[in-house]
């Protein structure tokens, strides 16, 4: 049998119902519950959103990474070539030796940093360095990522002869950097601080970034400057490294050479990564005001009925 509901005016009986007999408590409970769910969802969206544009969905992967420095190198870096007593007539000179795997090797001549390289998987290093005319006391020291020095090894003393006129040697021209390595990701710009010491201005400086690209710049005076580059791919060397080779020539033909190390690695996914497809926070900005309006409506109706109830109670008391 089909039942058709009918709606008609409900005449008030005059009886006052207690608030416990109304639905306000249930409505308030449901509203607060929805608010808590909405708050949790908003927090999740704020953590997972990756696109600030007003789109409906967004997918992204986020990684939580941390750098855990290795221990201080326990073994020294030992120079095996050249050997003490050798004499050279040209620059640069290749310094080779043994070293602890993955250590960052700095090579110094007379206490001045002249090159850096990462010790390879076989426990060896090789780096061309620019000697100064005369005596060169070469040392190679291993470092960890916190720049903590490992054990020292015997100094190798070599000599660089200067031909008549001194053309082509870094007698008065030196390239220096306060950093011996830097790290980056593909697509991120990296800057290297470099300093020209001595020589005669102007200077022509070439920068070989190690990824097949190079820059040529002119410096009108000695002193510090920076070079910038954006790598487009991961380093092709050991541990994602690129050799950074900087050469400088001054106005009278003196040259300087400096090799440093750039590490370029892509961000990798790990256990802390998460991917999600969720509504972005823009849509929640519309939902929150509606929830607040609903909550205020329930509270206002409740307060309004309390007021009307008091008025009616006063009138009934006056009639009695």
C-alpha cells in the first residue's frame, strides 16, 4: 500500500520541552566530530600538497633526508708520485697516491691548497696541481664531510725550474678557494668562491665544469670572485663527482691552475618518502567557513530557544 506523507501545521501545545529532549546535543557532537576530521584532513593536505595552483588533485613525492657524517679518516693519504727530489719544467704536475676510500683528499704545496679530489673505490687518488717556481713541499691529507683531518703522511719535496723570462709559470699568480668541494643536485645553481692572488691584471679565467661545459671570464683586478653553474645531470665520476678545473692567465703570460671537486647527486627515494593524491588546501578554504557557519547556527538557535524559554517562564509565572 502506497503511503503518501502529508504535511500540516503543527499547533503548539504550550508545553515547554527541556533541552535534553531536543537534538542540539547530537547536532553539536556531530558538528565537532566533522570539524576534527576536517582539521586532520587539512593538516594532511598541507603536508602533502605540491602545487599551490587551484587544481583539484596533486601528486608528489617527498623525501626526508639527513647527512650522517662519516668518522674521521683512520688512514693517511700517501703520495706515491712524484717522489722526493724530482725536478719539473712544466705545469701542472700530476700528484698520485693511496688513500682511504671515499675520503676527500686535499693536496697542498707549501701549505697552500692546490687541488682536491675524492679517493676512488680502489683506494687511490690522482689530481693535477700547479706548482710554484722553486721548492714545493707537497702534502696530501684525507678529510671527512665535516672537514675533519685524518692522519698525516711524509712530505714529498719537488722543484719546479723557471726558464729564462719565467713565461708560463705561476711565480706570482695563484688561484685559491676557501672550498675544496661542494655538493648540488641537477637543476640547482651552485656557486664557487675563487680568489686570484698576485699576477698582473687583467686576467683571463677559464672554468671547466667537468660536464662538457665551460666558461671564460675576464677579471680586471686580483681578489675574490664567484663562478656559478647549473648542472643538468648527475656526476659521472666516483660518488657522482665532477672535476672542476679553473685556469687563469695574467697580462704577462703567467698561468695558474686549480682543480676542485663538485658532487652532483639526484634526490633519492627512501623509507621516509611518501606519495599521495589529495585535494589541495585551496578547496578546504571553502569548506572551513561553511563548517563555522553551521556551528554558529546551532549555537544561535540554542541560545535563542533558551531566551524564549525564559520569557515564557516569566509570563507563566505572572499568570499564576
